[in-house]
C-alpha cells in the first residue's frame, strides 16, 4: 500500500511539486542522500512524460503518483491514463520537432532507477521505479 | 545585461570576448525549459552563434532541458557556431553521462576556460 499518493492536473508546473513530494517521502523512507537526486530526476522524467501524454490524449484526467515502501525497497509508481501505444508525443504541431528520440525519457529513467517496470493496466500505463532502502531506516519508522 | 526571471528559473546573458554567455540559475524542467529555448532561439536570431551556457547554478536538469540544449547546439551549428557548457556539478553531469551527451557537448569547469578553448579552435 502506498504511503503517499499525489494526484495533479497534467500541467508542467506541477511536475516540480511531484518531485518535491517524492524527495521528501524518499528521505523519510530511508533512501540514502546519494540516491535522492536520482529519485528526484527519475520521478520528474516519469511525471513529465505523463503530463505530455495527458495533455495530448486526455487533458481532463489527472496524473497519479504513488510512493511508499515495499519490504526493503522504496517504490514510486507514476500512472499515466494514456497507453504506451496511444501516446502521440511527436504529433503535436505546437511542439518543435523532437531533437531527442521518442522513449528518451524512459531510457533516462532506466539509467537512474535501480529497477523499472512499465506495464499497461486498466487505468493506463504504469511506470514503477524502485530503489533499495538503507538498512538502518526501514519501513515502519514513525513519521 | 539582459534578465529574465521567475521563481524557478533565472536567465541572464552578456557578451564576453565576442561570445554570448548565458547564465542559468534554478531548475530546467518541462515547465521552465521553454524559456531557455526561447532565449537561445532569440540569441541565434540576433546573430550570436558562439554561445556558452553557464550551468553552475542549475539545481535541476531533466531530459526536456537536455533537448533544449541539443536544439540550441543544432541551431548554432547551422551557422558554423558553437554551444559550450560550464558545469562542475556531478548531479547535473550525471544526466549527460547517462545519455552519452558528454560526447556531444564541450563541458568546461569555468566560463573563461570555455572561452579560451573556443578561441583557440578558431
């Protein structure tokens, strides 16, 4: 069960808020300082991707982020209401032609998170990232 | 010295030895990156093809920001220009390493070093 859940309107301005929440929850959960930057960057990438997808495909649907611990790992799941196959990130004429390949952000996430799982669910596309917790501050510590 | 400022991203630029220095302070992400993109486009349109982007005060950079920098590099190279970066922060350099873009950009420790390197290549 997620420790914290965040839902936000798919606007770029809110991605920073999701990063700040993720950093706070990660630190509280026992993620080491060395990994916090990676957590923040990975969450930012996943949320930016979700925002772009929502704005093109389902602008009325919120982006959902669930954060918490599962055993000895810290997990973050970003739920994108669109599907991977339906994502038309390069089709918006308002956007400059992509200077980086489609899927670039997923590659960045894969380089940052210890483990990444991407799956299609009934609610949309789930990007689940996880990192190991330090041994001294495991799940269950009081807030 | 031209200034564009918001709580998330501050952009300053000035000319030094014929090279336009862009000082970036704050976070470059999906929300703020368009402003940096617009500035780089404006500078190129004004005829500034030798650019140095100083990222020593950048606190966050994601793939959107990388895309803006790559776009800027493409624009100046279309005019036989250059876009170099100044960055010593490991947490910012990490995303360049992950993406392999350390091989694409000249990344220097100081603005003066970036200028000297560019001048010596002319």
